[in-house]
C-alpha cells in the first residue's frame, strides 16, 4: 500500500424522503441560490420539494447548467451571485450541475481571472462559498468529493480541478428521484461509475487488500444491478444500490493508497470537447482499447480482475485478460452504449485533432506509469475505431 | 437498503513516516496534552518521535490509561486538563487510549456530572476539546469514528457513548508502529475488527449490495492476512492491510444503511467488566454461540457469508451455515484465541451474575431484532461454555 491522506467531510443523507433534511442543513437565515440543469427538476416536482423544504428562506434560481458545464455559463452564475447577497449555493441535479456549482462556489470568492482555477487544477483556490447538493442522477460521484470538470467552449478545453474547499457540506441522495431518468442516463451512470472504479483499480498491484476488495465489490454490484436498473426503473432497492455504488466509486475510499490511471478520462474528455459525445460513452470507447494497449503493464491486476470480478478461472493469464476485456466491452454494449469511434461517426482522420488537443492540455504522460504519450494515445484511439 | 446518514470528518494520514505530519495538524501555539497507556510508546521511541514532530509546542503528558479505560483514571486526566491551560489533546496508543481521550475531550467541557455522558450514551455531549490520535495498535477503529467505551470500576459498568463532537480531527496510522506489538495484541486486533464487521453484516438482508461486498472484503482480508501478520511481524504490507482493515471495519462505511446487531459486544462487555478478559477474547467467546443461537433469523446472511467469505458452495443451507460458524470459531482458535468460557475459568455458576449486570445496564432487548432478552443471553452464554 502506498502512503495516503484520506479526508472527506461531506455529510450524506441517503434515502426516500431525505430532501426534508434541508431545513436542518441550510442556515435558517441563508439567501440560497438553487442551481439547476435543464427542466427536469422542475418537471418532476423535485424543485418544488426542495423549495418546500427550504421554508422561509429567500431562494433565487440559476437555470441552464449544461451537461459538461461550461465556463461561459458558470461565469454568468458567478455574476449573479456577486450581484446579489446569496450566501449559500444548492445544486439540484446530476454531476454536471454539482461540478458547475463547485466552480461557482470557488470562482465567486476568487480574486483574479477565474480560469486560473482550471489551469492550476484547483491549486489556486483559497476559499469557496458553502454549498450542498440534491442529487438526481447517479454517475459522477461529485456529490461526495472535491473534484469538478469544467469546459471552456471558446477554447474547446475540458479540464478538471480539485480543492479541499470544494467538498459539498452535505448531499441528499434519494433514489426515488432517479425513477424518471431516461434509460440512456442510467446506462451512462453505470458506465461512469464502472470506469471511475477501474481507473483506481486496474493499474499495478501494491497489495492494498481492502481497496482491491472494495473496488471489486463495486464492479460486481454494477455488473449485477446495472441491467436490472434499466429493466425495472422503479425498483427502489436496485436504484439505491446503483446510486450508492456511483457515490462510493469516487469518494476517495477505493483510491486511498493505490496507484491511479485516469488516462481513459483524459482522452475521453477530448472526445467530448471536440465531438460532444456523452462523457460515459467516451469512457466506454476508450477503456477497452486502452486496456488492450496496456495489458502487459497492467497484467497482474487484469488477471485478478478476470478471476475475481468476472469469475474467469480457466485458461492462461493472457486468455483470462483477453476474456475479461471482451466481457467489459460486451457489458457496456449490453447497456446500449456503443464502444467504437465509428459508432459515433468518428474516423481515423479525426484522430490528429484529438491528439493536438491532448498536447495542448499537457496530457502527454498519462496513466499510472506516466507512460501514455501522444503516440500511445494515437494507438489507443486507432484501436477504438 | 435502509435510509442513512453518513458523516465522518476525520482526516487520516496513513503510512510510514506520517508522524511528522503532526506539525501541520496541531495548532502551532497549542498547549498539548499527550495521553498514553502503559510504557510502550515510550519504550519503542514513538513518544519521542511524536514530541519531535510537535516541535516548539508546550507538551504535558498524561500516563496510565488502562486497557478498558476507566472513568476513575480518565477523571484524573480531566482534572489535569482543567488545572492547566491545555487546549489540544493527542492520544498516542491503541483503542483504549483513544476511547479514553474522547471521554476526556467531552468531559472537560461538560457542565455537570461527567458520568451523564455515559448514561446518556453521548446524547448529553454538547461540545468537546479538539483532539487527534497517533495509532499504535490496529483493532478498535476508534481512530476514525465518534464512539468510545468507558468502564467505571466502582460500578463494574462498561458502557459505550457516541457523539458527533468526538470524531478525532485527525489520525496518524503508521503500520511500522505495530511491529513491536506482542502476538496476543495482533490476534486480538484481528478478532476485534472481524467481529466489528460481523455485527454490521450478519443480520438480515436489506439488499445493500455495496455494504455487503465491502464487509465481505474486510472479512476475507482479515482471514487471509491475520495469520500472516502474526507469522511475519515486520512485513509492512501485511501490517498495513490489517491496520486499514481494522479502521475500515468501524468508520461507518459498512454500517451505513444496514441493520446492526452488537449483541456480541454488549454481552462481551460484561465478561470484561466482571472477569477482566481481553475485549477481543470476549467477542471470540460470544460470537460463535450467538450465531448458533440466532441462526434461523440470520440464515439468509449466514448462507451468503458461508458462500462468499468462506467459499462453501456445497451442502444444504443448514450445512453451509454450520460449516461457516465452525470455520469462524476455528479461525479465532488458529490465532491463539480461545473461544470457550471454560478456557477462561468461567463456569455455569458465573452466568447469573453476568445476566444481572446485563439487566442493570438495560441490555434486555439486544440484536438487530431487539429479540435477545436475558433468557436468550443465558442460552448464548450456556452455549459458549
């Protein structure tokens, strides 16, 4: 096991009816800005439920945070915060709304050009406004971590930042709020959580027994319950397990003391920025090809993955690894998520532009060994055609 | 899954050399009381290392917190805190020193009879002094939770309390500090962590998929690595895994959203209070008999435990359950921990006094169904002869 620091002060309220906890969580004299994505929180009644729970508090809304939240939109929210006396932010939505709210919380108190927050990967954040979240879409884990990803449209740049100042104070997770999600979003959420887990698990062994078992448990849960979540949308227990698995995949627990990869995410971000593909779908495209490209350096963990997660006990190590990667790709396809660039109309001629963006963002030494240079990224993308 | 709240703000620094982090964690102008158990932190050099890391800070020591820390001793520490201008507490030791420090932190600021803290199970705690811990003995998980168990010798009462005010601000976990522990203490720690896990896992199913997989991962880790930890005391990786498994077993993660038992602990506490048996040994005595006594109501989880943790795939459900309980008991014995009352000189004639203490402490409806009354406790104790 590697040395680590673990810290996660977010308070989670999980279950049916937990939105009513907001009254005890938001200061009673707060002026609250509720940040929202599209229209779904309004259409489903979740927004009304949130406002009812906030009781006498003065509430303003900021609507229109996009999937892959943009700097351009978020800076409008920052301006609205500064123009008012809002002193508490409440994200109501999925990972994009929560990521966006983290940026707003930090940018509202940042002295200087707020894009510095992104180019410093969060290192320049010295403070942030207090905020909480009401999660409606299980996927990113943003509701219980300090990270955020923001896209600057004008630069076609999608970058992550992290700061100890941008943990939500609390997050409310009510699985019934996921009942109305389109199947596409549930599938995306399952794949997102799955790949968050593999980024922290499929590297090289450091004998971190607990973290490995936990990661395997999350993958097994997603494999078992992901298809059920799509088949029976109003099965509370299944939705609860998917929701908690997604949060658990990126709350720091499985990543403590182990090497981490994240190359799939960094390459995937460029696919979203240039081709507007759903985040989870970019991961489903990149991961199988990346695992095939790196299977020699990842072999020990891939064999463990094959045996423990997929129950593949026979064959040579190479056969186990190949079977596990194929089953992973088949699992994504079984959820209705296509895993080839060509399924999204992307061909070999598009790869140079993707590599150019990776270069521009400094993504030239990715992976747990920092060995995925632009030439490796090219091979991974070629392998994903 | 049941509704739950999860909150754990303790900052963990894990690994070799992490004691030097203390300088950044304790306020630079703090007057620090270091709380200690016996002589081991002094003898092994850990205390010197702690003092060196605390640099210029004014440090006083409080020595002599016992295994099963007593109210009587802890009130001396409270008096010493009040008589000085100590404003930060630092526990250096195992779970007893940390539990004791939690009580001191709360009692020093409590207005009234400090024993109220115990009889209210912590409900009356409104504030506590800030404190951190340097863990030297992996077992109780106290380093990353808000609970504590204190014994009042004069009453032969051993009671737990919990409060959101008594989370350590930070805990330093350096596995090398466990190298010098006697084998007996490592064995106790493995059993303690094991039974913490079963208390939160061996109840009835609520389809909490992640929590179940996590609990099974902890049990598998303890079964695999516990014997190795005793055989090769200076194997860093094994000691690291045992240490992190013990912390993870009681930091709230596996217990969120699931029913919990804790009857083994409550019955075990009386064995310690009346007969001075090591805490972990009381658990090893009570658990197998309790599982046999409650196997009908716990059957579904016991079958899952047999299959997933012990790999018992053949036979009827009853045969699987019986085999799993036997293997559990054998596992404890294999660590050198005796599992029968008679091994500790306790016979049938001692049982009435134990039941009388359980009654006195209100422990008359124990377990996840509150169905273990004094008659059931009698049968469990009779079964453990």
